C-alpha cells in the first residue's frame, strides 16, 4: 500500500489541510516540522481510522478530542496509488475503505520502556490493539514483543524435540538472532567489541521478569541498563522481527524517530528499517 494523498478537515490543529503529490515509489516519507506544527496530529488521524476513539473533556461536557471546532464534524480522506480510498467522518463513520484501516500500524513517541516487566498480553498482538489509545499515551508494545521474541525462539527449539527430531539451531540463529545483531552493527557502527549484540535471554518466572541480555566486548548488559538511545533502537528492531507477518503491505508510522538519537544514528536507523525491515 502506498499513500498518494491525505485530506484532514476540522481535525485537531487543522481546519483544512491536504498533503499530496507523494511519489508512488516512495518507501519512506518523513514529516518534518517545528514543535506544535501538527506532525503527531497526522498520526492521530491514522490511529483514529482504526480505533475510532473519542475522548471526553474532564468537565464532562463530552467535547470530542479530535474536533478543532466542536460543532463541525471531523473528516479524513486518504487516497492510495492503486485507486483505493478511505473516507471517514465523526458522525457518519466510514463512507469508503473500512477494511483498509487494518493496514495502519503506528508507534507513539513515548515508547521507551525503561525496564522489562511481566505484564504481557499477547492476545491483542495480531490486531495491533496492544498499542496506546492515542499518541499522547505510553506505547508499551515492547513488553509483548520481548515475550514474543522469547516464545518464538523457545518454540522453534522445543517443537522438534517432541517429534523426535533435531532442532535446526542454525536456522533459528539466522532468523531471529543474526538479523538483529547485523542491524545493531550497521546502526551503531563499530564492531562486536564496541557495539551491543544480543547474547542471551532468560524466561520469566513467578519470581522474576524476563531478561534480554546483550554483550559489548567482554561485558554482559541487561536491557534495563542500556542507554536510552540503545533502547530506542532495540525496541523498534525487535518489533519488526516478531511482528513481520502482520506488517506485510502495511502503512507503518513512527512518531519522533529521533528520540534519544544523534543525527547520524537517526539516518542509519531509518536506512536499516527501509532496506532490511
């Protein structure tokens, strides 16, 4: 799916805005602007398509969160390069393209999980409904992603045993470990002595949380002790690894890719996501 044109009317900061002439061949589109210019409002529009959530004001007047003018309905129209279209407004719901919204998958800018907990719920992963309700809320998908990562590797190792077969450990390494480590090297530069590499994991137990352990030279580092920049990269890459089956032909939107990253690392991360993931 490739977006060709976006129109928002009476949506958050925008009275009437059109974004058009997006090249059909573009795999990556950057939305760049000053603070408060409405970048996240665009992602809220994408999210509203799939979740349709309205927020009431604290005083109980039922003011609609997404409407700029409270007495006028909000409208979103998205045209795709293949001729398909989504049209939705806040009173009549969808006029076109209701099924297409399942292809919109987003990440909030508040996605740095400081430490891994055991509060996972994998039931909502396939529908991408484990994300935040709006883009001003915490995005804790990484908790589910960690458990998916561990479960996928454990299952790949365990299933052959019950069939009396030998697990293909080389294939597991190539599918889930090597790609992550290659990307970490490309993004951070350096070599295996100076760049974090996934080394092992520990399953959760009733008395302790799951762990992702990285190595850097001769040191072993728990995820919780990584820098914010390192966590930012790990969180995004593991998300692509464990949810790749749901991300086929999808619109992936990530708010504030630049969080905690210098400009060189931002470029490397974007390039790696676009070319590999």
